[in-house]
C-alpha cells in the first residue's frame, strides 16, 4: 500500500513539474498581457491534470492531500486568485466525482487555501526563494490540516503511516515546485532587466553616434567657410562654396531629425539611385577636407551602363561620406584615395582604397563593433552606422587590409533594373 502511495506521489509531482516546465517553454513573447499568461498557465495545469487522472490509478487520499494541495498552491500563489479558482474547481470536481472524496473536507480545504493564498499573492508578494518556499509550504500544510480536520470531524479514519508519507511527499513537492517556479520568475525578471539595459545602451550609443555623424557635415562646412575667406576668389566659386556650406548644414540637420525619429521608426521613401551620380555628388563635399589633409581623390567608373540601386539618397551619401572620410583619416601623412565602381556579376561593386597605415587581421575582424576604433579620437559608431545602412540596402561590406599597405573597403549592392518600375 505504501509502495502505491509513494508511486502516486512521484507520478503526481512529475505531472505538476511538466505543467510548470511546459509553461516556461511555450510562453511566447506575444502573450504580453498578464491575463493571457495566467490563462495559459491554468490551461496547461488543467490539461496535465486531466491526462494524469485518465492515465494514472491514484489513491483518493494522495489526490486530495498531494496533487490538489501542491497544484492549487502553485496556481493561487504565483498566478493569482482567478487561476486559483479555476484550478480549484477542476480539482474539486475531479476529487468528488472521480475518486469519491467527500465534498465538505475537499471544499473547505480548497476554499481556505484560495482565501489565504489570495492574500499572500496580492498583499505580501514574497520576493526571495526562501520566503516563497515557506509560504508555499504553509499553504500546502494548511490545506492538508483543513482536509484532515474536517474528515476526522465527519468520522473518517486514516492510516497514520500513509498520512506521514503523503505529508512528507507534499512538503518535498511544494519546496521543489517553489524552487523551479522561483527561477522561472527570476528568468523573466532578468529578461526584462536585459531589455532595459539594452535600451539604455542604445540611448548611450545614440548620443555618441549623433555627435559623430554630425561632425562629418560640420567639418566639411567649416572647410568651405574657410575657403570662402580666401582673397581674390571669383564670385562663381564663392557662390559654389556657399551652396556646399548650406548643404552641409542641411545634411547635419537631417541627421538630427533622423535620430530624433529613431524611437518612432517609419518606412522611409526609397527610390532609384544612380551610384555614379551619387558618388560624384559626394566628392565636392569631401574635397576641402582632402585638400587640408594633402589627399588626392580619384574616381573611376569602369562600367559604361548606369549602376542603379534602390535606396535612400541621404543614407547612401552618408554611408559613402563616412567610408571616404575614414580612408582620409587613415592617411595622416597624405596619400591617395581611390573610388572605383563596376558591375560585377550583376552586382554593383564599390571599392574605396586608401594608401594609409592599414590594419591587422584582428583589427579588421572587430570593425563595426560599437566603440571599437583604430583612431585616437574615434568612437567606432560611424562604421557601425555604415554597416547597418548597407544591410538595409540588401548589400554586403568587406574590408581588405594589410599593415602599412592601406585598406580596401568593398561594397556589394543589389542592382536594380535601369528602366523605372
């Protein structure tokens, strides 16, 4: 008899653990509301209880004192009064109809546990594993004492040894279930903290990235303003420099607007871009900076046909400006920056080659990581932004470099048809 009692306790514990673990595995992130999660938990618990009752030959006393108490404590303490009431009703009718347990001790024990458990859930809310275990054990003990007390008052007799075995099994089960579910709650809490931490990190990166990205057009604008102060500058050149300076300020303002709208992402307008024309349009922006750095910039378009992509003008210009500016900064003693475009296997290839100091293989592997840079005053965020932009254009970016031999930045972009859609 004790062997069957112990076997029923172990089987019941396994089914309860299976319900709790299945809740962990099958709780999707889409069930964001607390009510949906509670209903999912109750549903799993009810399903496993039904399967258990249909497959297992369980002792009525084990059902009343072990399965009912442990399951109900888990539902009401961790998920609240409504899941507890639903679980209690299922367990009450199962015990009364399937196993012939008297309705009065069963209903009294379940009602008392729901009342006290609801108070613990809404008022106390233990936040440590020790407190949760003690409360869980208290609820299970309260249920057992209430059931046994009312049953004895009705004249029912019990086997003392069997009661002790069931009590020890219920206590052990409640502690084990409490340990498992506490770690479940901790996992959810840590996930929430991780999301918050990632958001805070993004905010920090965002602030640093804004300052980095704005520096590019402002540096270019400053260069044009300096060149406007030269003596004997003809009117046409002066007006051209002033136009470029205003465009630099407008570009900086557009970057600020983009980052301010970062928290409200929207689908920006994409259109057909001619890579040759866009690169040729970026070069004048870069010219003052390259002249001051004693850098010669050369552009070669090796394909005669138009090189058309689908993208956003400002993002593509910003991408190319960042890559070229990085190449210039890699040549502090002067040098040559070569930009080459070509159609290669129906993909548009853009090569930006500098004759600077180059990088080691380890440095190349780390390019694009936040805050990693080979420059003294860099942040590494500019290249990270470039990589994200290239990815948005369904393209790929590669770096080829050797120490003291310069660096080649290779972009591969999807070609769009030359005719408008």
